[in-house]
């Protein structure tokens, strides 16, 4: 196979590399070199080209596939129908991180709203959120729910605007729970929604304890138009599948704890 691949033109070889990334997500340069029958230097040049085109992100030993950009703005109701089992499993694992008398932020999104569903009903703690989906999840819980005032957005099922931001600036929470539209080594945590980005960036800034991000496997390598924060701002990442090796190593170097739900 290597002898055949060595006859490919650079553009053909780079397309073959992309095809491999679509299957593997993350690949080491040494593996590509052996598979395609070219030197690691040639592979590194190919990866540089693909990175410049926004198709991959380089890591220490290879690269990670950058999937398609997050399409369209977040819509709460539509999101409830996407990977519901994975969302519930991730939310349940996140709920175990909440301790008595915590003061927590909960960001926007379905997974974030479901976190409180799995908390012990009698546990006393306080929730600050602009996510109206949390209301139906609290029920008869002992938790105190405080909604962050603001302008209602029917699509995101959340409150936002200057008033929301003003309240966030007055509260230093002990933990923050965020859903993720996109997670990328280079771009960090992203979203296609500017208002979500502004609010969640402020929540991160005003959290004195753990920042917990919840993302199913489809969010890795995706990039939204607006940056929320670099990956180094995350303390705990909860997902539903084992993370590809190079991505895992990068997270470890940033001291991000990874939990598989």
C-alpha cells in the first residue's frame, strides 16, 4: 500500500489523509507516514497545509480532525431530540459533583438543565440560572432556584441581555455547569450564538470553583462562530465516550479532568 500511496500527488495524498481522519478523528504523523509510504517530514507538511485550510488541528504527535462548523444558532426544543440518552447520562454524572450548600451557575442548553434532575431532592444548595428549562426540573427539591433576569429568547428558552450580565457580576458561584456546542483544541469552547457566549464567559469569570463542561462525542472538533473560552478555563469535562488519544493528552497537559459518563 505504501509504495502505491507514494505515487500520489500532494493534493491526492492530502485528500487521503482527510479520509483517514474522518474515520479515526485523531491520527499520529508516524502512522500516516507508514500507511502512505512517505516520510514524516512530508506528512508534517501535508498537515500544515490541511491546518491552514481549517480541516485539522495540529497536536504534538499528529493532528485532530476539525469537523464541520456548528450549523445555525442553538434551539432548545430541537436540541431535546438530539442524543437524548447521552445527554441524560452526562447530566446524571455532572449532578454527582454538586455538594450541600453549593451555589452553582447553570448555563443554557438541555443537558445543563437536566443536571438538577439527578440531584438528591433533599440536598440544600442554590441555583443561579438564565436557563428556563431548569424550572421544570426542580420540582419539590430543597434547592433554591434564582432566575437571572433578562430578555426572554424563545429559541434558546433562556434570559439574556444587560440585566442578566449585571446580576452575574454580583454573584461568585462555587461551581458552573455548561453545555457545549463545539469543543476544539485550537478554538476552545465555542457556540454560534453571541449572547450565549457573552453570558457563559461572564459566568466562567465569576465562578470561584470548578467549571464543569458537558459535551457528547459529536461536539469534539466542531467550531462555532463565537468563542466562549479556551480549554484551559475548563476544570472538568464530562462526555459519553473515550476521548481520542491526542485530544486526551492535550487536555491532561491543561489539567482538565475528563469523566466518561
